[in-house]
């Protein structure tokens, strides 16, 4: 069953959305997982169902359950949150493909470096007033100037997972 997502403005429901990362370290033996608590976003669904929008993540909100590591991730070695407080994904197009798949094309910006990026998300729980996207994709951290790697311990590929719940804006 295909559910049409209504045209108009949509807001990210921060309480029902998560953006997380996982990255292999210690020469691939340990997987570090972290969650960003500061996530915001909005979008617009136009006639024909194509959407545009922006998702922003407070880079300093990373929580890996290790305070010392989190401080290091916020430093100039990694996210450099003093100079680049936000990670953004500007959605150029998001198109429904089939009943439950959304192809997203946009631009990812980390540490002030922008790169084109596309991925496919699953569409879940879609109704006239709410829609949830589930996505998982990988990025090469070196593409965004995240090349600190003491003793070659870290892999270059980071996996990003996101559960993004959007609600129709009232008004």
C-alpha cells in the first residue's frame, strides 16, 4: 500500500528522531558508537511528492558514553565544534520510489566541507500528518577533513544511521 505524503511544510520531531554514528577503531577490533542529541530539521513536499529540506545536527551534542573521547571528538582533531558547530544535510530532492523507499540526493557539510551525497531511506509509518524515514549510509571521514588517526588505529569509513520523524506543520 502506497501512502501519499501530503504537500506542504514539515518539521522534524526532535523527540522521535535520532542520528547516530558507528566507527571501527583499534585496527577494526572495536566499534565506537555515538548519538547526537541535538537534531533539527524541516522540509517541504511539493506537488508531485518531491521533497526538499535541511537537517542540522549540533556536532557538540555527540555522546559516545565516554566523556574523554567526546571532548576529543569535539576538538580540532575531529569535528572542531568551536569553528564548525553544525553538521548539515541539505536535501535537494527526496523522491518516493515504490511503496516504502525514498531516494535522497543532497549535500552533506561537516567541518565546513561540503560534498554531494545520496542515499536511500525506508519510509515507515507514513500518514497525512506524519512520516518516518529510516536511513543507514556510509561516508569516508577523510572527505571531510577528519583525518586524525593515531598509529593508524581508525578505519576511514563511518556508518551513519538516522531515524527521522517528520510531522506536518500546522498553519
